[in-house]
C-alpha cells in the first residue's frame, strides 16, 4: 500500500499495533510531524526508515515530494506526534490528494484521544460531535459556540493547556453551565478526568492543570428547550443515531431516556422519515 496513515501512541509507547509496526518497518519514507518526537518511538521499535518532516507549516511545500514518491510506487507512511494523523494533525491533505489521483491509500485503526475522553467523561457517548480545536480567533470561535447552543448531543473538543481557561469560560457563557469533563494525559501516568459543570472544571484549571487535554461537554439539556425546539432536538438526535446505523428500537430507547418523548413517538417519526 503506497500511502498509509498510521496511528501512534498518545502516551504509553506500548499502545501501538503489530500491524502499525509492520507498515512502518516496510515504509520507504515516513512523513512525521516532528522528527525528534517520532525518533523516540522509532528507536524503541528499531525502525530505521527515512523521516520526512511534514507538519502544519510545511505541508504545502512538502506535498509535491511525497506525491511524487507515491506516483513512483514508493511506500509512504504518515504519522503524527501522537494519535491518528489527519484529525487535527497533518496528513489529511496528502490523503486527499492521493485519493483524488486514484492512488492506493489506507488508514490503520489505532490510538486516538477522542473515544477514551468521551467514555471517561461519563456523559452520553452517542451521538457525539467532535469539533477538534476551537478556532483561534475570538469571532469565529464565538460564532461556532453559538451554533452549538441547541445541539442535543455530546460535544468533544481538543483544548490547548494555555488557552483552556479562556475558551472554557467562553463556552460556559455561550452554552450555559453544563456538565462537562476535562480529560487530560490520556494513557499516561498522570491521567485524570476532571468532571463537573463547566464552571467547576474552570475552577480546577485555575488551580493549575497541565498536559494534553480533551474537553467533553453535555449536549443541550432537555429542559433548555421546549415546544417545537424541544421536538427538533430529539428528532435531530434520532436522525443522527439512525444515520450511524442504530436500530429503530435502540434509537427509540436512547432518545426516550434523554428527552420527554415516548418510544412509540420516536419510532413513528423514524418510520415516517424512511417512507419520506
């Protein structure tokens, strides 16, 4: 397989698959976010393939070289500093170009901070929306948060430690003081899930927290909307679960548990939607 996106451990170096190691060992080139960080992992597993820096600041400059290697039939593996490349990390632009040219490409399953954080939060795990890092500029960030105010499902963000206080304060203002969990240092020695409301999480941050962080926030609470808005919320939730392949029975049970609507009403809505 000429192009393969390979997930790497997000903390514990043992969290790598045998398949990932095989692909890395057989690669002609390994495109990595930071050669210093990646070298630690590669030395651990005695992998000697040449490293090519491929990060946010040189993606466009490096892309032609990697695309040419793929056209020549060379095996190119892409890794990030941690987790699955292409999701809030370099790699997606190369995959996009390879797919558009019809070149063989694959993505291996493996470590990611998103699912462990959502589950460790204790909040409803499905459906959830992953939003990556909030926009850097205040205007776009504010507009994003406003657009999420009525969304009924769990929200998941990556947050930078030095920006977390300001951004979580903005979320509390825009979304209300909802239940949330700040999950940090996943799979590392100091892994921790700080659970509570957004204001309680913010208070813990002010006391001093460091490390890689994922913020999980409760969706629009059922009591926050009523009437036609409340109906729109549970219907949106039902549509999202159905789109993910959940059965009518499972959707009806989950939605009725979360919203003030009966299972039969949910089933009727889904059946009407399918007929429509």
